[in-house]
């Protein structure tokens, strides 16, 4: 195993985290866009700029995730000048199992982060009596975001078979 290989795996893990973050941002998009279609917008908000600034973060985060997942090896090659060997017991076929292990670690992090967030959001909604229209939409989006993080955590812990196939497809098909 070489330094570039380790960095490429780390970049792919960051890419997975970016997917989770982008999904969380997407769940909050309807709330932001609700202001655009409101009769009276808050003072100082320009509708086109507000729409652009609301849509940009999830799109940019998803774009970054795609770049990191697909071209982690190329990026690692640019970032690591001296590609020294790191001693590993198995000479070939180590990348996929290490990536799956890393996915499972990220899955645990998602569950550890998602469960308390879901409980907090549900408690905030039920205990504080925030049933106004605006707050209800916000809390619904928070609940959806928390459920998305939990679902991703469960998927990653299971090994993320389709994601692993997507990430390693280029190498498996033998194309450059």
C-alpha cells in the first residue's frame, strides 16, 4: 500500500460524508424556498439571490462528493509527490475491504449523530408546543434530515454494496 492509496481512500470517505451533508441540506431547501413564494418577503431579501443562495450549497456539496468519489486516485496523485510504500500484509485487493470498513465507521458516526438529533427534534416539537405553520415546516425538515442520516448510517453499516460498486467500477471494468 502506498501513501497515495491511503489518501485516495480518505478522500472517498470525505466524499461519502459530503453526500450525507448534501442530503441534509436538500431537506431544508423547501423551507428556504417558501420565503421566495411568500407574499411578503422579509425586508432586505432579493428573491433571485435568495433562490441562488438556497440552491447553491446542496448542489456544490453533491458536486464535491462526485468529484471525490470518482477521481480520488487522481487527486491523491496530485497531492502526494513521493509515493512511498507502506507495508501491508496483503499486496493486492486491499482497497475494497478497507473502503467497506471505512464505510461502516462512517455509518456508526451517522447513527451516533442521527439518533440524538432525531430525539432532540421530536422533543422540541412535542414539548415546546411549536405548532405554528412556519415552525412546523422547519421541524418537519429537521425530522426528515435526521431520518436521512439514520438511513445512510444503516446503509453504510451494511457495507453499502451499490456504493462500493460505483466507487470501484472504473478499476473493475479495466478502463483507464
